[in-house]
């Protein structure tokens, strides 16, 4: 878990900015290690629609309402498993002669960059994370 007292203000600001970027489209972000595995069991179009649908629900009901630093911290760790799940899922799909879907599994972290979404106000989310870390807004200069 991120412990803000063990870091400088600059490091805390950077950490909150990174988590805010991820939180803005968290379902798409967290799909990086999950979707390639889902492609083994579900049609490719269903995985894409589920990801976009989850992101739409996230945008409407969660994004600016609540932030959870612990969830964001662990999400950033879980996403690193994409380096295992993407090639493993691609290998399995390739051997099922599902070559196009195998490429989709392998390239999922790049494909999410072109998925339709709704732009996030990163600064607003960053301030929410900063508030969770104990920083108080002092006004603008």
C-alpha cells in the first residue's frame, strides 16, 4: 500500500496523478490482464462490449463519486500481470487456430488505446486522491 508519509509531496502528487489517469477509465485499464484470458472463453466481440459497457457504467456512476487509493494501488500491481496473461492467452488461442483472436489477446494493451471512451478530468480525480492522502486544498494563487 502507498504510504504518503514515506514520500515527498512531489512523489505523492505524481502517484495521485498516475492513479487518476488510471481511475478515469479503470475498467479499461484493469482489463489488460483480464481480457486476454476472457478471450479464451468468450467471443471477442463480447469481451470488447463488456469492457466498453463496464467503462460506461464506471464513467456514469463511479469515476467522480469515489476514489479508493487501496483499490487503485492494487490495480496498478494487477495490471503488471498482462506481461504473462497476454502472451499465454495468445499462445493458447494460436494453437486453437484462432489467429486473429490470438493477436487481439497479445495486443490487448495497445487495442484499449483506441477503444471508445469518455475523456476524464484527471485534475479533479487527482485532487480526490490527494484528499484521501490527507492533503487539503489551500486555494488557487
